[in-house]
């Protein structure tokens, strides 16, 4: 994992940001152009400087090309995470490994006691990734998150967490 750079936009757009299958359970619509992806990456770079959130680009070992992203949003003593992975890399263990790595680093901080994530109750792949990363399902939250690629109404989500 590494910090994003503006030059990542082209690969991210091409590999997953415009893919309806990848974006299905995201809280954002597929990007209509590379310019939209570039604006998002610019916001990620700015957020690093402000320390409000940290988006990490996921790459294969020894390669620099992005295959996904994992974002950490600081909320006091909790880190809330979100993630996305190109469909061509699904089922290969990249996301559980990335989640585990970020979680281990976060929980080493004396100020962080919890890393959490939510996912749609129909998003089986995300549930499996979190469970493989050592997270526990804590509960179901009704009408919790809008997934605009599925519905304009809030949908039920599961809350997962790993604590120290």
C-alpha cells in the first residue's frame, strides 16, 4: 500500500472506477470520466495533508499500478475504513491482506482502540474480506447507507469491527 498520486487516476478509472460491477455496493456512482477520478485522487492527496482521512492505493507486490484503494477515516479513538478493488483481482486475498495490514498499524497507535467497517447485507464478498481480516460482525443496522447504484433509499448494513 502507498499514498495516491494524481498520475494514478488513469489506471484507477480504467481498471475499476467506471466499472458498474465494482461500484455496485459503493456509496458513489461509477466515474463518468478520468477527470472525475483525478478530482477524487486530488481530494485524497489533500486529505492526507489535513490528516482527516488517509486513502491508500493497493498494488501488487513489486508493482506500482493501482488495483484498489483502502481508506482510513479517523473518528476520535476509532478508524472507519472503506475499500474498493478491481474485479480482475477479486478472490485472490488482496483485500483481507490490506485490511489486516492497515488494522494492525492503526491498533498499534495508543490513541486508537477500534477499527470498523460497514457493508451492505447483500455484499457477501465484503463480509468475507472483513471476516478473513479478523473482524467480528457486531450487528445489523437497518436503513443505514444509501448505495446509489442499487437504490436511492438507505439499505441495511452490517457493522464489523476489530478492537484492542
